[in-house]
């Protein structure tokens, strides 16, 4: 089973940069996209509904902002838009498909870089998700939560970690929360199950020559429950082409969906 995730920074912009030409070659079972920055009526073109997939979108109420998508080769038993929290759901940040014993989520956690109010909302989201993630991990299902978590977990996960310790995305309280997610809450970072290497990033600032010099951050994850943690057999961050300021994260699992 192959799952691919990308923060597209505008799905229409990613399409113009060749994302949907590249996608069929990946033969992914599930494709999770964040920051679509579009309303469904703007995505009528068939390119945004690739052949062979059941395609679902969850838009933000604010036009040109946030939004997530999820394409599944397997017909879902259920599709869930949002988590039942209006402040979060109005921004189009959670889209879930259930297929047999497996749930796959396209998640876009907020960034706190723009202003203090957004960092406060980010912290509120972390607090909200703590009991939710705990309950999900104990529910007996297999989960893969894909997307832009907007937090670099450890020093290895960003180039200039010393200079960013007081910046949103690498704050001590954010990193401590991921310690909890990947510790007592029982989840695993699928990429790090098999790739311990440094300089493996998924996002690069558009300022300076960050991409050229690989001055990046690893803030995109596939976060999995314990039953999937030891089933990761391949992991790649695709950087041969640029569809966004993020790179696609592709994870292969030795896993068969059971209905």
C-alpha cells in the first residue's frame, strides 16, 4: 500500500507545475493534499478528479485559503469532513476516509508564524487533539494521519535549528507535544521508522536560496498507529520536481486492507 501526501500551496498552482502529470506514475492507493486554496466549484476540470480515484475535498469557508483533499483508489465505507469543532472545521483542515479497518486522514494543522492569534489557535488545536489522538489510538483501528503538522520535531528535522528555537514550528512546547504524540499517545512517525538520516526536509522557504542550499524543515508527516509502525517498507521525499514549496512525502506499507 502506497500513501502520498503533499501540501500543494494551491492545488491549481500545483497542477500548472505538473503535479497531476506526475501523480499517475506513483500508483498511490491514497493521495492526501493540503492547502488546496480553492472552492469545489473552481475544481470542475477533470484534472482535479484523476481517473481511478474516489476524490473528496473539504474547503475552507474563506476563499483562497487552507482546504484539504483526499483521493482514494478504494471506495470508502465512510467519508468525514471535519472533526465537529466549528473553529477548526470552518478552515477546511480535516478530511477522513474509512476503508475496512483502515482510516486515512488528510490533515492541515495551523501555522503560527503570521501573528500571535494564530499561534494561540495552534496551541488550542494541539490541546484539542491530545485526547482525540489518545482515543483514536485506543479504538482498535489502523490510522494514517497525513499532512502538514507545521512542527519540526527534533534538531535533525530542520537545518537552522539553533536560530529557530524561539520561532513557531520549533518552539519547545510544540516539540514537547510531538514527544507526547510519538510517546505516551502511542503514535509513530512513519518516515523515521526507516529513515534516520539528516538533511531530509519537506518544506523550504521561498526566501533566499533555501531550496538550492537545502535549508529546509521536515514538517510534513505520516503519523500512524502502532499496528502500522512496523509495516513501513519504503519512504521517500520527492525532490526531482517542484510542485510547491513543500515536497511530496511517499510512504510504502506492507499492509493489506481488510473489509
